[in-house]
C-alpha cells in the first residue's frame, strides 16, 4: 500500500480527502478520520502528502517501480 496515514498526527482537517484526484482516500464518518479506500488505485502523485499540514501521510514508492 503506497499511502500510509499516521493517525497519531492526523488532526482530521480533510485536506487529503479533498485534494486526492483519484478518490483513493475516503472519509470514515464514524471516526471522523481519513481512510485509504482504494490503495491499488493510487498513482503516487503525493498530493495528499503535500497537502497534509500535520505531515501525517507518507506516500512510498512500491518496489515494482524501482
């Protein structure tokens, strides 16, 4: 899974959810936190990582791309 969310850092601002162009990141209404809804759809654009003010998201390059 290329997108990892550190829930200890996440403040629930919804930036990652709002800015993800492919709807990879969804929103868990019960927990009021983001979730990685479609990990296989991630195109590794890093927008969620860049838009996170708390640096709670880490996007990693899968080994297959190396």
